[in-house]
C-alpha cells in the first residue's frame, strides 16, 4: 500500500508549519514530516516573533499563542572590555492592541503552531527523518524516510528542513554551505522571577526589552550578541561566522561565558538559574547565497533556502512568509488543475521577489563582503567608541576641547581618516 | 493468544526541574513519554506476537492527553488500544488504579479471553511497582515480577516459563496461563516503528472508556475514594547542607592527592585510623 | 500516591483519623524478615531498627515475621531479630516456602495479618519485598507506600507518616493511610542504618502453620541460578566505594577506579550512563534506579551529581568528588571537592594511598 498526498512538507519549524497550515486550510491533502520527537522539542531557545508574518497566516494568533513579552524597547550596546556605550529606543506606542514584536520560547510556540497545523487537517508525523527525495525522470515525486516501507509520494514536496538542508544538497539543488555564509550562535536561558525582570529592565506587565550587542565580546570576529526578556527568563546569546570561529580557534561557549561575565551583563542575569543551552547555525550569506528556490515538483523555503536577514536578525518571518507563498503557489496551481512543474512553480519565485523577503535581502546584498573586508567594525570601533565616551565623561581637570582632540586623535591613530570615511560610506551603501 | 499491555504516560523525569524561584516543579515543556519500563513490556508482547501470533491490546488509564502514548503504541505495532479515562478515576493510588485496570482487562476479556497481561517493572513517576501485582491479585493471574526473559510458551498446554530476577540470583519459574508479567527494563529494546504503522497510529480511532464502559459499578473503589493512601504533604528536600571544601587548587595531581588525604586524616581521624591512613 | 501524570498531587491536608473501632483494635509494628535460601537480607535488620523506634513511640510490641523452608533457619533468624530489637517473632516454616513464590508467601503473610492484626507492616523494597507487598496490600485491600526514606508517627492519631521521594528525588512527599489497616510501607535497602545488635536479648517465638500444600501451588521453580560472586557486587554494604561517571571517558579508564579500589579494599560503582554504556555491569549502578549506598567514604570521579544519582549516595559519611567542571552540582553536597582531570588525579590518589596506608592494611 503506497501513500500519496497532494503535498509533502518536510520539517515543522515556522516555514514548514506555515506551509502545511496554509495547504491544509485550503483543503489539500498534506503530510508533514518532522525528525524531532515533537515539533520544537529541540528549540527551547528564546526568540523574537514578528507579528506581521504570522498575522497573515493566523490572524487571531494572539488569542492563544504562547507569547512571552511584547517588545517596547530596543537597546543597542557596543561593548569594550569593561564598559559599553549604547543607545535605546523605547515607545509607549509599542503597547498597542496588536504589538508588532514579541519574545517567545520556541518549544511551546512551535508546539502551538503544530497543533494549529493538525487542527487544519494536515497529517503530522514526527520522529521520522526524510532521508532523500524520490525522483523519476528528473522530477521529484515523493520522499524516502528512515522507516521500514518508508517511501511516500506526492505531487509536490516543500523542503522546509532548515539551515544546511541535506536533502537539497543530496538532490543537487544546492552545494555545500560556505562557512563564510553561516553563523554559529549559542544561547542560554536564565530563569528569574517576573518581578526581578520587571524591575531590572524597568518594565511592567508583559512589556519586554531587547538588547543587541556588538563589540569586544566577539574577539574581533564578525558577529553580535543579544539579550531578550521573556516572561520568567532571559535569553542570552552570541553568534559569529563559522569561518571566523575556525580562524580564531575560540570556542563559541567561551564567548558566551565571557559575555555573561561582562560587567554590563552581570547585573542583568545575576541570581538566575541557567536552564537551557543550545547551539544552532544561521545562514547569513544573504541575497547572493540564495540557491535555486524551485524545480520539477519541489520548492524550498525558510532557512533551507537561506532566507535570513542577518542585519535585522529576522528569520522566522521570512520563513513563515516563504512557506506561505510556497503553499499558495500549490493551491493556485491545483485550483487551475495545473501540475507542479518547474515552469509552473515559477510563480513562487515571483511572489517572493515581490515580497519584503527578497526586497530586504537585496537591499543588504553587499553587506557580507563589507563586513568580511572590514574586521575593525568588530574590534577597533568598539574600543574607540568606549574610550571616547570614557574620556569625555571623566571629569579630571582637563578641558573639554583637549579631550575632544584626544578622542579624535585616537580614532585617526587606529584608522586613517580615509579609512573611517570609507567605512561609513560603504556601510551606508550596503544598507541603503 | 490475547495479550494486554498496561502502560502509563509519565513526565520525562530527566527533564523535570525545580523552579529556582518558586521551588515548585516545572512541568512546562517537560515532555510526556511512555514509562520506559513499559516499552520493554510492549516490545516483549510484540515479539511474542511475531513468534506465536497474537492480538496485542495496549491499555492505559490517564487523562485524555494519554491518548498520545497509545498512538505511539500503535506505531510500534499494537493492534488495539483502550484509554481508560473518567474524572472519577482522578486521584487514584495504586490500589484504586489496579482495581480500575483490572476491571477494564476483565471487560477486554469478554471480547477475547486474555492469556497474558504485561506491565513494566515500575513507573518512573510513581515508582511503586505495585500496580502489576495488584492487577494480578484481582484477576487471579499468576504473578511473575521482574522478568528478564520468557523462555518458553506452550499455548496448547497453557504453560509459560520465565526467568525472573530475585535479589541474589535468577529464578526459572514455570506456571500456567493466564499470567501477569512485569518486565525488566534491560530485557529488550523497543523496535523502530514502520512507516505504515506510523500512518495507522495517526489515523486509528482511540476508544475512550469511562467508568460505565469499563463495567465499574462501585464508584467507591476508584479514584480518590478508592484510595487508602493520601499525600498529606509535599516539600523540597532540604537544600544541601554545605558546599564541598575545595582541595588542592593550583597543585599538581600528586599534590592534590596528598592534600586531600591530609584533610581527610585531620577532619576524620577515626576513619583514617580505621583504614590505616597515616601521615607520611 | 495520587495522580501524578496530570498534575503534582495536591496535599490533602492532615485529616483527622476517625478510625473504625474494628481497625483501632489493630496493634503492633511488624517487620517482614526477608530470607532467601537461608540468608537474611540485611534490609530486614535496618527495618527492625526503624520499627523499634516506631513501636516505642506507639508503646507497642515489635514483631519479626519469618517465612522459610526450614524450622532451624527460621528460629536462627528469629534469634537474630531479637538481637536487633524485636520482642516477638511469628514464624511459618514449611518446605513449600523454601523458594520464594508469590502465592504461598502472600497466603502466609495475609493469614498472619488477619489473625494478629498489626497496625504497621514494613517490608524491604527488594525484588522479593515489592512483589510480596503489592500482592498482600491488594489482598488485604489496604494502603501501601513504596520506597520510603523516612517513617514517623503522627502524634495526633497514631498514624504512620511515610515519606518518600517523588519526581526522581526532586521532591519529597509524605503519605498517610487513612481508614485502612495495617498501614504498609516498603523501604529501600541502605536507607536506614543497621542498628547495633544486642546479644543475649530474647523474645517469644510464635509458630504458625501454612494453610497450603504444594499441590495448591501452581508456579514451580525449575531452577535457581545464583549470581556469580564476581558479579554480585556487595556494593550496597561496602565501607568504601569508588564510583565513576561519564566523565571517565571510556570503558578502559575504569581500570583507574579498579586500581584505587584494590588499594582501598573498596567496591566500584557508577552512574547510569556508565552502566548503560556497559562500562560497568548493571548491578553496579548507584542512584534512584540503581542501588542506594551509604559507605563511610564515597569517591566520585567524573560524576556530575544529578539528583537521580545523588539520592542513591548522599548519605555517605564522606564524599570526595573529582570533576573538571568547577560548577558541577556534585560540589554542592560533596565533603571535599577536587577540580581537575579524574584521569590524572586517580592514579596520583592511588599512589598516595598506597604509600600512606599502613602495612597492616596492605597485608590485609
Ligand atoms: C508523590 C507520590 C507518591 C506516591 N506514593 C504512593 C505509594 O507509596 N503508594 C500508593 O499506593 N500510591 C502512591 N502514589 C500513587 C501512585 O503513583 C499512583 O496511584 C499510581 O502510579 C497509579 O497511577 P495512575 O496512572 O492511576 O494514576 P494517575 O496518574 O492518577 O493516572 C490516572 C489518572 O487519570 C487522571 N485523569 C485526569 N483527568 C482525567 C479525566 N478527565 N478522566 C480520567 N482521568 C483523568 C486522573 O487524575 C487519574 O488519576 C504516589 C503518588 C505520588 C504523586
Ligand atoms: C528515571 C531516571 C532514573 C535515573 N536513575 C539514575 C540512577 O539510578 N543513577 C544515576 O547515576 N543516574 C540516573 N539517572 C540519570 C541522571 O539523571 C544523570 O543523567 C546521570 O546521573 C549523569 O551521569 P554522569 O554524572 O556520569 O554523567 P554527566 O552528567 O555527563 O557528567 C559527567 C561529569 O564528568 C565531568 N568530567 C568530564 N570529563 C572529566 C574528566 N576528565 N575529569 C573529571 N571530570 C570530568 C563533567 O564535568 C561532568 O560533570 C536517571 C535518570 C532518569 C530520568
Ligand atoms: N495508569 C496506568 N495505566 C496503565 N498501566 C499502569 C498505570 N499505572 C501503572 N501501570 C502499570 O503498572 C506498572 C507499575 O507501575 P507503578 O506501580 O506505578 O510503579 C507500570 O510499569 C505500568 O505497566
């Protein structure tokens, strides 16, 4: 007895869930396969949820989704060895009826999402690894799983199996990941009471704070750190490019340990109990690293397609959006009675190009090279900025004019004036 | 042959933590699993099925969510499942639990006589190892606890031979069917479900039996009412008395070894004398 | 115990015991003395020590229950039981009881209880004790609390307060048996201390007959394969234990532990990952799902100190922990902590011990 479905979705992360949910809601016969014990079991880490992408799939998600805090304040810190300089933006407007960003814990969130997928009518099977794509005459016709009698057929397969998609690689849809295009991030969750979190971050109720951190903590490697407030815990993490980790030989966990012991961070997490440690890859190659997105009988969405905006640390919203668009592509073809050939699936790419997903990636397309070519963003600048602030804020009898000069000189000493201007120009161009 | 396997869904105690702030158990995000010992019982039943042919029915008593455990059992290869669930069962201790399970097994026997009941050695949450013996007594089944291996099964004669663990050795016991076996953990490993069984697990209807369906007339024997024991207090163990005295920082291995023997001899002279530890 | 799959049990609060007068007549503390092939399991003496305390609070007698195949063996066990604090002993000697079998043992014990009506009945939480206790409690339709770590008497109502770990030892709960008698409990070996035996103490032996003959009994013991001495670690009762965890890295590294154990005359044990990986036989696992130990000295090498391991060894008098992680939880409760590589510390410790143990010890 062979099983055949309208569509098979591989993976139950945000992309796979968005795809399976959309397909099932349209009444298609969908099978979703997930390797983990349950969707999200391995995803304990805290994360940011961007409302918009989810709203387009489940408009009333706020009714029952497990949300931690809505973000009302964003801080950006540049750390030196023992100091930091920073900015922050906080607005009461973020306390609206339908806030724009939330902190979430992936485990409960993924579970919730998966329940929605089931409720929509998809068949969700976990603890089952898809080992390869079944192809006939150059066309994907189904999947093979690691289980006995494990071949399953479908008109189309949507790959949403996450960063470093082995399936796509095996099928020859894309090549090896370039270590320059992936970051390795490590995170921890520290438990603290609600009251302590509220008082430490000066927030009430379910308000939340996000801190983006750059500087000395990355040992000059390309990368950043972050801190999110959850309801009863704090997520703290740091990530750098894999290629840099290889070069520097510094262990990711060492960075996290140093971060936790930085005087700027200690008072925020003090007294908390570390509960979870997780490490994960993030595709950061951007626009130029996006592989082929569709072919005969298949599409690829989310992290497996490298759809991550590293500059703004956005991923799940791109994943959900691409998953939804892939599903809508299938729905529209089915509606017209058309097969999922490569030619017909082209509308998926067109839809992505027309959405914020590709537009944003395109905008930052130069950024990876600039960062690779200018390591001082992550080493020299933090030091200079912090020293400048220190010099200006230290009242020691020296006049302010001389102080400014010292500051200017220290900048010029480390980086030629041309260099500085060049950096600024390139940054501006890259992010324009 | 009809085999009934009793399983329980339990929180994965490896992942349970006490909340650092409120000192309460954190169950959120703690996955529910099939009691690990019960997997050995399921696997043994399936092996008997492979060898002799059998119908394997898996039974659990628990809240509606316990359905997930039964679906897993179907995936492994169980033919039928029954979820015994009713508010009236809530708060049951082992006596009330074994009563309800025994009643349900009796009911199952009306469809097809039950030859063998299998349970795990014990659960990892209740950890009592009492439910199995309780069921056996109530149904007048031959009780075989801590079984590591079923060495012989003679269906026509209705006889079974097993090896069971005793404190100082292994007993080889032969007795009649119907019997109840509690399985040791290490006796086998659960099989990897086939894809068709995974589909069956998702699609098969899981029958829910309430008190009436299980044929339980006397409500005073189930749930809280039927439980002689009550939990009167729950508390966290006293926090560790004190942290270890750290010995030998900055010393090499030999230095550390001698340092620890030094403090051992000076803090615990009697013990040191007893074992003949002297200062060099 | 109460529903623990859906929610942590809610304490029901202390209930006033309005005991049925029929049940109030139940008097006395009983300890089941576990004999296998003429050997008394030491847990029985531990229980007599604990039972003595309960009996003293209740001002009742402490009785030992002895079932066996041979009158001489039973009487010898009774004499020992008196030494450990029993006032009287009920014995049932019958060839049918030579090997443990559930059916005749359950019958013998339930008959005794029905006849003499004790208020408390304690058994060891051994394979035999648990098999028997579950059957007896169900037959008598009374409450049974498993694996207790602490027993006490409620001063208000003479009830037994049985405390036991739950959720892998992260919590403790106290359980009461309300309107049922006897109140039954099992206790793990090595949780209670063995009392000092007083020689020359005597008591009354009451011999009872088994109301069954071999023909009534369906199960037959075809064979008994005793554990090889090699395999049967005397772990639970060792004075010194050297234990290794996953931090030992590989099976071969356990030679270091065996080496130290030889010098100390110690037993070797390990954590669950170690026995699961086959680095040590399963009988040597220490912890919640292994053995409880309480040696005078416990040396833990490469063991993190997870709660499930801790509950099995924390009553050791002295604990020396070797771990390369200064934040390992084991340092929260060990006596002495060494931060370092166990693979280097252990040989050094073995050498230091060897050279510092006096000659008499080395000869012995
Ligand atoms: C800390 C602790 C210590 C214990 N010690 C002992 C002991 O020493 N001796 C002893 O006899 N027992 C003891 N118990 C009880 C023992 O664990 C249980 O009786 C035993 O494990 C049986 O489990 P069960 O599956 O029936 O219980 P449960 O876990 O209770 O499972 C069945 C449950 O289904 C649940 N349920 C919830 N909602 C519904 C619904 N809508 N419909 C139906 N069912 C529902 C009920 O709560 C019912 O109890 C202890 C329990 C705890 C928590
Ligand atoms: C139901 C249940 C029952 C359980 N029962 C038991 C039980 O009975 N007994 C038991 O032990 N566990 C039991 N466990 C498992 C328990 O939760 C832990 O997983 C286990 O105790 C961990 O064993 P470990 O300390 O050896 O390994 P780990 O936790 O992996 O710790 C290894 C330690 O070694 C250290 N280390 C590494 N290398 C070195 C080195 N070179 N030198 C020195 N130190 C080093 C590490 O820092 C670490 O602290 C049970 C779990 C469950 C869920
Ligand atoms: N609620 C339950 N439903 C079905 N089987 C159970 C239940 N509770 C216990 N059992 C079975 O009885 C065995 C012993 O459980 P326990 O006495 O709780 O240690 C378990 O391994 C299960 O096989």
